[in-house]
C-alpha cells in the first residue's frame, strides 16, 4: 500500500476535510475523488481515520493509503479467422 503524505501549510484557513483535500494528491485530483477515498477509509488525519466533516487546521498531517492496483482479468476467447490477407501483417 503506497503512502502519500500532505502537511497542511501554515497559511491555510481551517476548512472541512472534504473541501480541502481535492488536489492535495496527484492520484486524487478532484474533491469528488478525495471524498470517495475518505469513504473507502484510505484517508487519515494525524494517524486517525478521516471523516468528511473533520476540520483541517495548519500543521495537520493528511495521509492517503493508496490501495494496490489489482491486475485486470484475462479472458480466453476462441476467435474464428474469417479472412486473412497475405500482404498485411
């Protein structure tokens, strides 16, 4: 599980986690994607699970525990060749 960390800068104004987080991490570019990560339990604030209503203050550490990507499914399908051209590869 890759870990990504963001420290809230000292000039940030207090805001809800769901409003602040969009764009903090390259893999979560929008507020919507960040909110979905919160609901999946991937976002932590100072080591505690994040909630959309948490208020973020300067100096807080926001962590994103990015889940491992699962390989796609492989389907073995029998295909019948109905036409083969001799001069094309």
